[in-house]
């Protein structure tokens, strides 16, 4: 059933993209990518063209810390960057992955 869910999310992403709903398309792609990771490499036509949410190493580092429950201030102190830099990085992560909050980010990264 997980493979069917991944396939449905991939098809939804294509439909959203065609309708010009970029954020919804990214969210559906992320969902499809996350689900397809649980399917031991199984691929369907819809999953072949799936864009994996690509994060830079710094974006992944900030995302992992945020997913662990650290505040922007704590992340900034740990990485020796400004709080604003952390906020901007998290915004970019949310845009790339299509998730809306830290809880969803944690679920995505811990799959």
C-alpha cells in the first residue's frame, strides 16, 4: 500500500505543477519521495521522474537541528551564525521540501 500512496502523491505533484500550484507540488513530491524510500527501491512510471528534495549540507544541518527541537537562537549559537541566517535557511528548507513546520520536517528527515 505504501507504494500506491507514493505513486498517488507523485501523480498529485504532477497535477499540482500543471495547475501552477508550486508549493503544493513540492509538498506532494516530498511526500512521494518519503513514501518511496520505504519501498526498497521499487519504482513506477510516476516515481521515475520524481524530484528528490535536494538540500545543501548547511540546509540539512539546520533542518536536522530544528527537527531535534532546537530554537533558532540555539541553532544560531551552535553554528555561530545569526538568528536571521537560521530563519532564512529554514524558510529555504520549507520551500524546497514543501513542509510547513518543524514537526513535519522531523517526520520527513527521520523516515
